[in-house]
C-alpha cells in the first residue's frame, strides 16, 4: 500500500511542477518579481521533498505549490478547448510554412502523364455496388480515390452536350439541359444525345469518378542543384512564350517530364527522343517511355496542329540559356512543349517526388499501388 501511495504522490508532484513551468513560460512576463520568486522557491522546495522519503511532507509541498499556481494562473473559460485550438493553430502555421518553402501538394488533372501519373477519369456504372454505398463508400474513396456519382437533370429541356467545351480545356466541363448547366466528367458519354428532350430528374450519367493522383513537389532541391533530364517537373504557366492564338492559362501549374535542358537541340524520331542528334539512352525514365515499357506508347510527333513544333523527324527546338523543354509521358494526348515551346527557368517550381494519394488503383488494367515515389 505504501508503494502505491508513494507512486501517486510523486506523480501528483510531477504534474504540479509541470503546471508551474507552464505558468512561467506562458505568463512569466505578467507576474510580479515577488510572485516569480515565491513560485521558484516553492518549486525548489517540492523538488527537494521529492528526493526525500517523507510522503506527508511531499504532499504538503505539492499542495502549497498547487495552490499558488491556481492563484496566479489567469482565469480562462473552456481551457481545454483553448489549448487544443493553440495546438491546431501552430500545426496550421507549420503546415503553411512547409507548403510555402519546402513541399507543395499538386493534383494531376489530366491524363497527359499516364501511365506514370493518372488524372481525373471516369467510367460508367449503371448502379452502385456494395462498396459504393455509405459508409463503405467513404472508406473506398479514402483508399482508392473512387466515388460513385449520379448526374440527374435539374430541369426539363433539350440537351446540348457541350463536347467542344469538354474536350477543349473548358473548366468545369458542362452539358446544358435547356439553359441549365450540369457539371459532368470530361470523358463521360451521356445517356442522351444532343438535341434530345430530357425530363427533369432523368439520369444523364452514372458511374465512378476517380480522383487524379496527388503528389508532393520538392520546392527546395533545384535551389541547390540543376534540374535533371527525366525528372517530373512542375512549373508555372505565366509568361510561357507562345503565340497569342494559343495562350496557356495564367495563374496555374503544369506537370510534365523534363526532356530538354538549356542549350540543347530537341527532336523526336518516333518513338525516341533525340538530344543534339543522338537518342537519349542514359536516362532510365526516358528510355522506359521510348521502349514502350510498362504501358507507355513512345514519343509522338505533334501531328494535330499545323502550327506546332516537332511535326516531323527533321524539326527541332533549339533551347537557349535558362530554357527547358517539357513533354508529357502520354505524348499521344498531351499539350506540351511540342505545341507551346520552352519553359523559362524562373517558372520552375520543383520535381514531383511522391504520390501521397490515392493509395491503390483497383482497376483491372492497372491494379497496383498508387502511393509511392513518383518517377
């Protein structure tokens, strides 16, 4: 019994000392010199009693110091809530500092980097399965980033499927029922055709919407070393030197792969990338794409736009000082340097280093872990 009583007394004494230290740290500048001196004296006395074996003297010393702490402690309402709020505020400040100076989260919106990184995609599904109903639906989303969604007509009217808007960079993609816009997945095929009358509440589309990969971008490393070919690069779109007819959206970020470095000549001889007239064979990520490994399709020429660069094997882009060339891994479906030229050094943000969400891709054609290093 004496052992447990002593243990309780010593634990209570340590807690009182902790409260006294907290008081000095938080309100020491508000206390009078005499109050601080008395507080320090009682702390020293309690520490001395803890080294002795007299539990009665220890409890008395704890009581004296505890009474003084309660007397000097500023009165606060909802003290537990206040302390938790302080922790949250500090955590938010630290997170903002990390985001500003070290790591920045970035969401992949399109499929231009597939199969390295997946953008926002969808697949039709007539009705939800067991995992697409609450509460399992939420758990499935946390693990896979997949969410079952039904889009129903908000009003009756004639359908105008704005496919032009959906496939030409409009955000968000919409379809019109009458004059009412409905947000729809960019790659969705609706249950009704353009010009058909749709009744209010009719199901326009149902299926799974998959979140794009979320990555962390290292904003520090390129301050200490030069960017390397083959790295996944994130850059700002402002000031990209393109023609007025094909402006990139301002105030946003793109993610591509670093293909060309300053003072190099870039060419594409499908399916290979050429630098200064020679195939790139010393960069594993570039070779992997060119050799069509792991589902890659090789490097393609820009055949769709007569104003584009690199439309034939003889075309070349000559980079100057501080200029970089970006290519999507899925060059069959990527608006990249072949269309708008080079990226100035001042636009570079950093390399993508890790996919932090979703954790798993359950699709049969991929069926693999998504979380991990981004390469």
